C-alpha cells in the first residue's frame, strides 16, 4: 500500500529543512529557491519506514504568492504534516494551508513544532497550547503535536514514530481501475526525452502502455518509469511517479494535464458541484462570480452559477455549476479549491458531482438533490446520474467517471438495477444504459403516438417503422429507438407485420357497404388484367363517386392488392406481377426495351404502355436511357 504525506505551513517555518533532516533529500531544486532560501515549486522526497514501506513526501511552498503550487501538491496526499515554527506560532499561511487541506478532503495528519532550539520550555508549552486551541474543531483536532529541531535533530525519532503510526492505521482509499496521473512537472532529460511527474491518484501504469494526455486526448506511450528514485516496470496508485513518454514534446504538455487511458476521461467546460464558502471568507459569494479554480495540479479561471440562491454566505454550501475558460477533466467526488480573483486568497472549495454539462433549472428539485449526492448510496447515485442523462443515456465508461465506483462494483449495481428494470442497457457495443423510468416514459409516448396514428388513419394497417423513427423518434438515438421498439414487440405491446407497426388491438374494419365496394373493385380489376377498366367505368355501375371510394382504394393499395401506376390508373397486383415477370424474361434475350417492344410483348396500347414503363423506372426495375429502358440489375 503506497502512502503520500504532504507538508503544509507558513513560509520559513522550516518545512524543507524538516524534510531534509527526515529523509536526507533536499527538496529545493531551483537555483532561485537556494538563493532566496524559500520553496517556490513543489519538492519531492521519500524515506523507508520501519516496516520496509517507502513513504512518499510532497514538500509545498509556504509563501502566499505560491499557494497555487501548494494546492497542486496537496491534491494527491493521504495525510498532512502541518509545520508550525515554535518561535512564531500560527501565521496567515498556516491558517490558509489548513483550510486548503480541509477543502481537499484531507482527514488525518499531525503537527511538527519546528525550531524548538530557538525557544525556551515555557514558550514552547505556551505555543503548544495555542496550536491545540487553533486546531480545535478542525480535522487535526487531537492530532499528535511533535516538537522538533532540524538543527539539532531533537524530536525526529518521535516524529518518525508518529508518522509510522499514521501510515499503519491508513486504509486504502484509491481506485485500482481508473488510471489518473495529474501532471505537476514536465521537463526533458538528455537521452530520454519528455518526462512528466505526478502522484498516481488511482489505477496503475506500466512500461509500454498506450495512454492519452487530457484534456487534449493527445496519444502517448510509456517508455520508462521511475518511482521514489528507482526504475520500475509498473507503478500502483498512491506513488510519486516519473513517466518518460514518447509521442509528446514538452511544449505539448502543461501542468494540470492528466495522464489516463484513451477514452477514459471526458473534457468539459461545465461541471456540477457542491460549493462551500469558508467561514473565514470576508464577503458572500455572488451568483456568476469569477474566481481562480484549482483542481488537481491545474489552475483555471472560472465562474460559479449558484442553482438555489443568488449569493452564498460564509459557512454555507450550495449546488452550483462551474463554467471554465478551458476544458477540464475530473471524476465524481474530486475536491477543488476556490480562490478569489482579487485579492488573491482562498475563499472556499467543493466537491465535483457531474463532470459534464447538464441542464438544471435554478431552484429545481433536481438541483437541490445535488447537495446530498456525496452521501448517496452507490445504487442511488447510479440512478441519479442516469436520470439526469435523460434519453442520451450514459456509457459504462461515463458511469465509471460519474460515480467514482470500481468497475466490478458498478457492474453488480447495473445488473441488480437491470433485474428490476430500473437501468437498461440499450447499446451493447458501447455498453450504454438508460434509466428504466425514462425507458417507460418513452415507451408510453411511442404507444400513444401509434394510437393517435390509428385514430387519424383507421384504414391503414399500421405505421411504417421508418415513419415512427423519423417522426416520434427524431430526438432519440437510433440505437435507443431500436431497443425501445424491440422491447415493446417482445412484451406484446406492439405488433410488426413486415415494416408496419400497429397496436395489438388495431384492425382495419370496413363498414358493410365499403366491404361490398371492396369486393366489387377487386373483381373488376382482376377481370381487367393487364388492361384494367377506367376508374369511372368501375364506380358508375356501383353508384359511387371516387371521393366516397377513396378510403377503399387507399386500403387496397396499402395492402398491396392494387397497384397505383398513375393518378386514376390501377392494376390488380397479379397483373402487375405477371407483367414484371414477362419483362424480366425479355431482358434475358434483349439489351433494352422500348414502348414498341412492350406493345409487341404484351399487346398493350400506348395508353397503358407509357405509364407502365414510367412505373417500372420509379420502382427501380428499369432505368431510362433516351427512349429505351435497361434492366437496372445489370
């Protein structure tokens, strides 16, 4: 089990000296840091615990100008070592660093009182009491406070013992299946090329992996790996990692980019979140307020859109949408820090609840439900994310990100929900799911649409499947439409005959006079064969005009018993089939067919031959070239 400890504390309180004494590693690597005697960038070290486990350490800068670097380092830690100088006590960045650690979800740690060689015992006792009072009510309330001196080495055995005790009690909280490594450094090494470093917050990476750098999704390949100063073939979650990449130059990568598997993360400029304003904030947070947003090792400008109020008071939490100036990638439950635009100080933070854009009405029930999501049971969380996705549904990959559940756990939940018809897989190729409630609503809507069609077109046997897709289903993905229709057919709520869909109870029924008319019309056209009677000659003896007979003719053409060749010209289906067979046989011996040839073949006059030739073209049996027809199949 890999564990990362991060330092925190005010400038010049001895964080880097403490790490150097603890590990023998100097974290100040920049010439400016050594010249000025302060930490500017993140530093990294490690040392071996008594049980043989190697502890990773992130040393952060304490100066207020470099708080953004401190946030980048604190984002991946498991516990914090809060460093307070005994000669100065609690200072502004001590408070801000503790607030940042709390906002980032750090729940455990300890305190090192440094520079004890510079104060007497009475002063040390007084400072220790002040520190205990300062920590009261925070996540470090009751945490060990260990006096040390980096100059004399005093107290470091006790500090190592306290650190070892925290590590031994630490429980694994990192995912093993979703590789994520936020980049906090990028540089080039002679003989190696591009190298990135970061804390592997989840998943594992091995030499030879094909990965991607987000948010650009730039494809890269892992050439070599180092962890805690050693070359390795694979690194597990929770370790400081250096990755030598091929496929990317230094200028292609920025701090805050995230190394992950291709297709595993989803860049977005809008996130749903629960935001909290610190009690120490000096004024309320207004709706649409611009601020500095810190997530992982990335800093971007953003605006907050409060969903249930117009301003957030100190100490309050609210559902919100965060809109960024550039795409971000994240996972449900990720923590972030908010710093005011001017003056630059930490004002709050929050929890990521939805890493892609969704529509929320302000002051809606759905928006209010966001607040309780971090405490929601896994099944409830999956259902909420599917509900909010609507008819678009969510792929398994998106659900992994939108719930922060391990793959096996998510699969079990989806199987259980599927058994209760609460979550349904509608696309097996993409492993995409839709909420059962939404599926039921869509099904009811589709059935109502078909019923309405039957009311409007009672003489039609059904609605063509393509017409249902292009009409009612135009806002539904083709795969979801197919899934819904097949589900309704399987349940017997729809019936399909060829390409026609109908309700089970729908039948075309003619009135007694229409039934008699149908039989008379069919008889007349059957007798006519390839020389059918005029429409007037059919209807006049029956004492019916075409307006009254139109529904019967439409039904007969829909059922395929009559073929409408042109306006007012109908043929019996058997006659047309006979003609098509004759013409197909003709083309076996001839290259083309003209009006004269058709007349010789069938004995038809020009009155019937020309409309039939045009109908053959329309039905894609023949194709016209000049005055001749060619068989289209050729």
